[in-house]
C-alpha cells in the first residue's frame, strides 16, 4: 500500500509503509531499540514526525510490527527445524548453529533482534520482545516435551541461555567461526543428554 504524505513544502512524496518497516528494521537491528530515536527514523524514512505518528502510532508500535516481520523471515525457523524427522539432539544443534550464523550474518546488525529487545528501556517495546521470546521458548519446550518430557525444562533453559549468549557475543563482535564453534560445543552436551 502506498500513500501520499504531504511535506511542509513541495510536491507530495510517495511513502510505502511496508518499505518503511524494512528500513526501520535495519536501524533497530543495527543500533538496538534504545539506540534509535524518532529523529533517526523520520530521517531514514524521509518523513516528518507527524507523518511518522500517523503511519505507525509510536516507536514501540512500529517495533512490534517489525518483530512480526522478523518472526516471519528473520528469526531462526524453530517450527521447521524441530518438525524435521531426525533425532531431537540434531534438531536442537541445528537451531544453535543456525542462530550463530544468523546473529553474525550482517556485521552492521548483529545479534537477535528479539533477544536484544528484551533488554530495552521502553516497557511497551520490551513487553513485545518478551512476548516473542516466551513464544519461541514454548515452541522449543513443547517439542522437547513430546520426546523427552523429563528434560524439557532443563534443555529449554540450556538452549535459551546459549542463544542469548550467542546473540550477546555477536553483538560484541565475536567472529562467525567462534560463534559456530560455541554452538557446536553446546551440541556435544545436547548429544550426551539426548542420546540418539
């Protein structure tokens, strides 16, 4: 959907909210939620603050919209990986390795946008990110519980903690090789707890 936003002077500008979400996602991923101001967003989107608020409501509402988009195409595809017909330890290992690769894929936007958002200062944005994080943990936990119910809580915590560590390490500049090495080391522990 494309709408016309009238600038203070001149001709109407073409403004595509879906393209704006892509641009804003790049900013949030690169700088983190707290590091992006309304001024940063309006400059990057080429609109003024009233137009921004008319299109998105607030910075936190835009962020929630971006999280929806991220969950569909940028996050680790948990359901697909866990739904594959293979040993659970292999699926969990693939999640960790794919997370490591994903978190380091773009040197200007490292880490997991959801995990990074769970630590932001805005309560509304933090709540949105935490909602996605809890939902992802539930997907992992439920999959583990189907095959190894006694290990579900412990292994979900292990996977979640490892992913958070991978995200933080990527954010701090750790190389892809080191992140993948960490994911593979964690996979050794998974294989010991969940023998094939």
